[in-house]
């Protein structure tokens, strides 16, 4: 199969259960051009070394979103005046994962100032309690759906509590987050129907967040949104309203979508490796090393997209200026040059330099939170599920190739301890 078709195979839903053989083919050429009908083409970095280098390269831009273009309403006044203004505001205030320095750095610093170690650590014990409560609700069941019953409600509750979102409003975020997560899929950027749906969803969640921000300014509480809305960083950085809305949406969506996949992929992997499930049940202190291996072996984010600002010579090829770039993180995590026997799940391997949380300026802000949420979920599942076994393998997968994980994970059990 020619190299030009391999990226299409990565995106092909038929390969969602197991994209790793396609990644292996792509690693035969560390950086390869994939024909996308444009002169520059799309370039894929598939080895650990090339991905790590490009994540740090200032000639690689994260500003990959096309100009905003909300769907027309049919109202001449709205389409001629309001629509262009909203499009302009959207372009000026992208979420910071799609922005470059210095804007990215200023917005990220404001988030990190509020995303303090103390605030995040306070959620560790809360995660343990939430997992216990969610499993207690299923006592007496002989089957659970690990996604609907645990992997989704846990992180959405944690991130909503961190941001001070009222508990009764948490269900609203499911549909919003599912839709907005499509922005990470390359083909969605050129699909007018998906872009229109994303615009409508962003307006809906943006309106909600704008109201909540005003409430936090009137009645601040001890939560991240109150902190971001009312206080500057020690360096004097304070977000304006539009950047605050965009950042809040990013944190609320990314704060649980990726963790859902981490927990679900983790349980699926453990059920396929029952010896490791039993070892975790016997020794919960194995959880941190097991989660690091999961982030290598089955990362929740398979790839991220970038664009080159100037020509880049790497691995014997020259990526031209203005080319779309795919950093295939999950492929780099299976690179035999870095990880011996890379297709083996081995929590005892040493020096796991995985790319599960990306790298460089855009290293995942919520990595500590995701780690201990996964630890709370997987240790409790290992300890409390009696004789767990998969109902179907492979399970049904969510549509996305970038945010890859099961849509449902049905597990038959003999009970819950």
C-alpha cells in the first residue's frame, strides 16, 4: 500500500479497534508526506524521536484551525453584521491549545496559577469517594458499562466541581463535549456540517459560561472559575471575558473527554491482561507505574495536528512551509528504538518516556488530575469487581481517530464487593 494512503487508514473507522499495524507501516519512514490533494500535502511524524523534536520546534505552529465561518441564518442584518463580528471574535479568542506564544503562554500561565497543586490534590480524596459512590450504585448488577457507569461521570463531576459548575448542570456538558471534541479530528475542519454544528454548540456553551462567569464575579467562591474571573497572576495576567469563556470551555471539555478514554482504555487493557488486573488487585501501589504504561500503550489522544511556519529539515526530508503536520503520538509510543518489545503491555518496564500527554509548550495542563482519576478508578475496579470479563471484544468505539476510545465497555461480573 503506498504511503499516500496510510493516513487515510489511520482515520478509517474500520481500524479504530487496532490502528497499531498502520502506525508500524508509517514508522518505516519517520516523516512521510501523505497526499491530501494540496501541493504541500499532509506530513506525518511517526517515530518517537521525530515527534519529540517537532513538539519542541518553534517553527511548528498550533494555530491550525481554519477561519471561523458560522452558518448563515437567512436574516440579512444578522448575516451581514453580526456573523462577521462573531467570526472575528472567534478567530481572535481561540482556545489556547490552538494558539502560539505569546498568547498561548499568557493564557496558560493564568490557568496554571489557578490549577494549583493544593486545589488539584484536594480532588484526589474526592475522586476516591466518587468512584466508591458510583460503584455502590451498581451493587447487585451482573453487568456494568464502564463508560456510562464510571469513566464518564467521574471526570465530568471532578472538572465541574473544580470550576464551580452547579451539579444540576453537569448533564448539559455531555452533548456539548462530544460535539466539540470533533474539532480535534482533521477531517472535521473541512466538513461544513460538522463546523456548523460546532459553531452552534460553542455558542450554546459559551452563553452558559458567560452567565456563570458573571455569577462568579458577583458571588465568588473557592473554585477555579471564580479565581480566573476575579484575580490576575503574580505577573499581572488576567483574562478578558472572551478568552475566559474559551478557556473554560477547553478545560471543561478536555478535562473529561481524554480522561474517559484513559480510564476505559485502561480497564479494557487490564481485562485483556488478567494477570496484571490480579496484580493490581493484590497491590494497589502498582497503580502509578501501571498508568504510565497505559499512557504509552493505549494513550487517550492518538495524535495532534500542527502547521509549519517555515521549512523544516528532519529525518532526511524537508517539510515545506505552510504544510499540515500530524504528530502521531501513539505511534511514537510503540517505537522499538525507544521501547523494547513495544507491543507488549509491561508496567514494570523502566524509563517510560511516553508521549501520552504530548510535550513541549502544549504538554497537557490536566495531566496530574487525569493520573489520579485513573488511579482511583482502576484500583477500585480491580478490587471490587468480582470475576469481571468482557461482554464483547473489541467493544464498539467512538467515531474519533484522534480521541480514541470505546463508546461503551460492557463488563459481565459476578457482583461488586
